[in-house]
């Protein structure tokens, strides 16, 4: 792992594959570990240079004050464009997952020259908060169970990992994989202060961001090949959110993972990597 200076901040990055291959830039949601190793390795094996990175206030990237972020979603989008330029090799295939998918949508709209293709995973076309009337909201019963689960002692690595596993079980994801990822995130988080751990483990900082102006109405202006990936069983952002994005981006392909919830499981890595590698080639 290393860091790159872009757009006036430091961003933590990790690379897979040949440095001279076409670039696939993966925006974490929030840390780079939201993108599973198995998927990164499949993309690299397919002849791509894969770079996953941490958003601000997470991982190896610049951490300031997660309780009062002095940046907006559009600043994070500018980070993605600046990072793609700093890494070199021409326009990048940009992919975002979760909140990283929101960043990726805005980046593709605000900085079209920086990107050659777009993949959006497990996300929606409106900012954190209430969705539009035609979009499904979080599943109420699932949210009630999540919020009933007490926060862990953020200084206790095992407690944090167990908290993540319990949350994954509620969401329909793999508790074992979530436990392992949370422990890895904890190990690379720059402190155990609750706001810093929340920013890394749960991304709570992003609910406080200024996400204006709206970008959903601009989606028809995206002119690069696009892939929308979503778990059929996702209760956090139900699949109707992905269907709306795929309708509104011209020519977008929708890939629904029938047995997935909020995370991309390793068992789906080959399917997702294949769809990403085919993007823009005319294959399906």
C-alpha cells in the first residue's frame, strides 16, 4: 500500500496488476477494503491495472475531523478525477461501491474527460437521507434491528470485528467475511477515537456531507459505457435503486447478483469482473 497526493489531499492506494495496463480505479465505500481482494485479483488477471483507494477520513487517506467534514461530495468526486490523472495512463474505468458509487456518479458527470467507463455497485442516485418518492428506502425492519444493536468499544479490535459480523448477519451478508474485513480495517485505521472508527467502519461521516446540487437528473448525460451491479437481497439500498440508475444512464447494463445483499461476495467475483472487463468492448 502507498499514498498519492491528488487534489490537495493524500489518498491511500493499493495496486494490483501490470502498471502499464489500462487503469481501473476503485472508490471505496468508505475504505478500499469495500472492494474484495478476489475481485481485484480477477480484474488484474484480465489485463487491468487495478487501484483501489480510501476516501478522505478513512484508511491511509487524509483524516481531519470526521464529525465536521469541511468538504462535499463534489470534492470527493474531484479527488477521483485528480487521482486518475496522477496515476497516469489515460482515462480510467471508474468504479464505486456504496457511498463510493455516489462519488463515482458525480465524478463521471463533473469530470467526463477523466473516465472511460463507469461501474456502480450497491448504491443509489440520491444523496444520504430520504430517497425520492419513486425509489425504495431502506427496509424498515432491517434498520430497526441494526439500530438496536449497541455500538462496540472502538478501542477493542475483537469487539469491533464482532459488531461488524452481527451487522452483516442482519443485512444478509457473510458474517465471517465481514468480521475479517472489519479487523483489517481496524488494523489500518489511524486511531481508535469513535469518530475515526465510525468513518472507517460505518462511513457515518458521509451522512453529514453537503451533497448539493442533485445529480440524479443529470444521469442521462453520462456518455461512457456503464455497468450497474446490485444484490437482489440488499435491504439497505433495495434493488429498485439500481434499476433506476440503469434506466437513467443511456445504454447501462444492469447486473443483479441473485444471492447477494449489500456486499460483493467472493463467489460473485468472477461474474462481476467479467462484466467489468467486457464494459465498452461490445461483449455481454
